[in-house]
C-alpha cells in the first residue's frame, strides 16, 4: 500500500463526509476505482480486521497473520484505533452508518476478502459488517472476553453471547466436546491492570484527537477524556481504599451466612450486552426489582449481596441507589455491596445468583447454585436456569432451589469451552501471544474447510462473491 494510496483513501473519506447523498454516491464510486487500481494482487487468503480489544492485540494479530500465509488488513475508525495500529496495510474510514455500509460492502465484496475478524459483535459498525457479510457469504470471526476466565478468550463464527451459535442450546447426547474434560485456564495476573491502562489510553486519545467526522460511529460515545480520567482515578482509589471493607464483608458473609445469601453481579452500564439482549433490563431496574422481590419473598435469614463490576468501580453510582432502595424496603441490614473480591468464591458459598445476562452465570453453573436469568444469555435454557420472562416471576426464585443435574452442568461447560473458547488473553503480554496464535489456528482451520472457496477467490483481484456464488462453491466441493 503506497503513501499516495493512503492519501487517496483519506481524501475519499473526507469528501464523503461533506457531500450530499447523490454526491456521496459518485465520490464512493470514484473511491472504489482508486482502490481497484492500487489494491495489491491477491496471493493469499485475505483477512479484514475491524475494531479489536483496546490495546495492541490486533496489531500483534495482523503481524502474525501476515507472517504466516495470510494477508491481513485493518480498518481504523478513529484516533484510538490509529494509536495501536502500525504498518501500511491499514484502511481509514469516517462517516455515517449508511456510508460505512456501502464502503464496507465495496471493500469486502470487490477485493476478495475471505474473512472478517472483529471484537464486540453488538457495536453498530460490527452489526452492519455482520449483516453485509451474511449477504456476501464471508465468514465473520467474532471475538469477546472469555465466557470462562481466566485463561480463555471467546472466538465464534457469526456472533457472541445472545448472537452465539450455541445460544439457548444444549450439547447433543454423546457429543465428544461435552464428554472430554475441559482444560484449566492459565491465570494472567497483569491482565486487569493492562486492560484498565489500555482502556483509559484508548478512550482518552480517541476523545481528544479524533476528527469530528470520526465521532459519528464512536463505540461508547459518552466517554470523554476528562470524564474518563476522573473515573479511572476514582476506580483505582476505590480499589485500594475499599480492600479492607471488602475483605471484612466477605469474611462475615462466609462465616455467618454460608449458603444463606443471594448474589447479584452487576454489569458494565454501557456494555453491548445491556442493549437488546437485556430484554428491557438495566442495572438500575435489576437493583430495584431484586431488592423489592427479595424483601417480600426471600427467607428472613437470607442476605442479598450486590457485586459492582471491577470496570464500573469508578463510573458507577449504583451503591447509593442500592442503599436508598434497601432503606425504603426495610432490608438495609440484609443488603451488602462489594466492589472487589473473588466472584467464584462468593458464588460457591451463595444460595443462588440473579443476573441479566452476565457470563458470571456460568460460575453459578460451575458451582451448582440456583441461577435466575432475566435477559437473553446464551446459557438461558430451562434445564440450566430459572428463566424469568416477567419481573414478577422473580418472586418464585427465592424458594425454587432449581439446580441443573451435575452431569448436565459439567458436560455443558465442557461443550462451551470446546465450541466457543480459545486459550489466551487480550491484554497481558504473555496471554496476547497465546491468543494471537489461537486466532491464527482458528483461521487456518476455517481456511481448510473452505479451501475451494479460497481458490475461487484467488482467481481474480475483483470477484463477484455473492452468497449464491458461495453456495455454488460449497456444492462443487461436495
């Protein structure tokens, strides 16, 4: 990719932002012609990387793929993306969602991209990309934080969480993935600190240095530089200042209320999982409904424990709301708030867990405690959990005691690990190396399965690669 080509791309991008709808169409066609002339001839399976985890993980992935038989390109959407991108094989986009849909379709459909890789399938740019790839017949490898942690990251075709291929399913009887004991994950102690540092840096740089036209497709748009700086300072302050209080609270719960407290893990307030997949639930609604229902229906000897998400320690004001609702319902002495400590340890000694759709629910399945699911979680299944459709149904959970059989829970977790997870970490240095190699292995496996399709696309620089053509190639292979 030449320096002039980068200038052409940027020029097309800036013109597109200011043109009328008719003018934009003409400019996009002009941009397409420029790309067709300057895009290098294809000699290997071509991969397009969209937005990745905050930090340098996608840079490592791009280098690794380019060194191992793939041709990897990356799209940068703002200054935060550019900060962690290197090399010449980077494309730049800014503009509206409609412009992105047209631009992405032209790039992928006309320049022989075989795979798209992204992190966070519910981001607007990624939803559009998945929709267009479904039309073009291009596989999309979606990454997410590990459903089971530490030591694993999630890599699935088509989507994650409620968009996952395993959504609402159980392993079939005799499935080897369910019968083979899942491996234990490697712990990377530096992961959270690295993630927090990368997140602060990314959002700060994005907020300060991104151009106006790049702000239209911001992921988590409300995070400004000054606000983020304040929140992350507060996060670290609370982490260390609350260590003693969290320890004493956990010690008291484990000693005096073992198996007599219910755990409610709260989620990141602007996480994609609290969108359509939440079925109308939010952290505030969960707090209100669970306290009211607990006060009216839970055994008098039981306690209720809210755990603030580690990433929300500085951003959240939920603690004050929890205290207010607890006082109004006369259960202030039975409601506890933690913003640190081991979720696994808390879950193991709890009487049950209530969650919207957090992957924390898998910890309840692991430890065999009753689990109430309010939103669209991929593990939402009546054989595994108490599935709440309406808020009033939560009243029955406190005395239901519903726990899936041990063999079903064990096989389900084995199956999820084999189907959805890969070893590694997105943030710790050693973990990034492992996860990048896992992604390389995953793409190689996909390329072996679709080998005839890759050969079809290698025949020309510009290929008519519609979903019908994709199916024809599969039929020819069979």
